[in-house]
C-alpha cells in the first residue's frame, strides 16, 4: 500500500467565506489536503480546508482516519510527502504505526553542509555527474526531536552547464526504510509525482476545482461530491 499526501489549491474569486491568499501558489483560494493510494489511484482522504491552512495542517488526524479503515494485515504501508510534511512528530507517529515514510527534507544549511562535506571527504566531484546520472549517497544525521531511527538519503548533480555551476543541486529525503539503496529510495520517492496527476484529474475531469458558492460549507460539500465521483470512476475501473 503506497500512500501519497499532498496539498492542492482550489482558486476562488471575490469574497468567498474562509478563502485566503495562499502564498505557495500566489492565488486566493481554499487549501485542500489529499491522501491517495498510488496503485489504485483511489482518494482515501479529501480534507477541504480554509485558505489559511498550512500544507500539513490536520495530517495526523486524517492519517488516523485512513488507517482506521485500511486493511493492513500482511501488507507494507509506505507514505510519501513533500517538505511540507518534514515534521518529526509526523515521522515518529508513522514509525510507531509501522509505516515506511519517505519525506523530502527541507533545505536546512546544516544538512546541505554535511552533504558537501561528504562529497569532499570521499573525493566526489559532482561536476562528473548529471541530472540523469546523479551521485547518490547518505549522511549520518538525526534531528534531536526525532526519537526513532532514520536515514538521510540524497542525490547531487550540477545545477546547469558545467562551466557555470558554482553549487550542486541537492535533493535529500528522510526515511525510516533501512533496506533499500539510496538510488532506489530516490526513484521511489519521485514516483509520487504521478499522484499529483490524480489530483489534477479530480479537478479537471470531476469539477473538483469548481468552488463557486459564497458559503464555505457549500463549497466543501461540492468538493466532496467531486471526490466521490472520482472514486466511483476508479472503483468501476478496478472492478470491471
């Protein structure tokens, strides 16, 4: 079972209730949070939130609700999320729930410096690598507020033309998966981009982006109907 969590926007126009400016997107709107199951494309959580909600607000409660209805017996559960979900409380919770998490690490200077030191200590010249064939590695680090084991896995490659590059692109993931290789973890994480297409399908094909009412609750109800129609479609696709 592969769960992908992400936030999205539904743009508003005028003075709609609970709408707010979302700096991440640069528009006024609402800020839903979605949890998809990657293999089936099913939407397991569709939390329609106010525009002022931060990307990860309410994540633990939504995940608890999903897990309460999920048949996990004999199955591995994985969770992927972007840097908005880089939160040690979230990671500890998922570890204790026996969930393998893969979260994009925030670009803190300390982590970046440790990766640069790793390259220097191992004589790695990132200019010899490319976006298509990057250098993979990991560093020994754990946030003080994290009480469970983790790994920091990364890949680096030149940001642009080799003659103009001063600093590498550093792409870092924190995980409690102790078995997969660094390359496999990075590749697995990047597959979550397909879940963004599932959300796009909800909004484009099932009218999930249509929030034309003034009342927040009416817009929430309309979004739930779109989510339900999306799931019906994919359930029929699975069963027929």
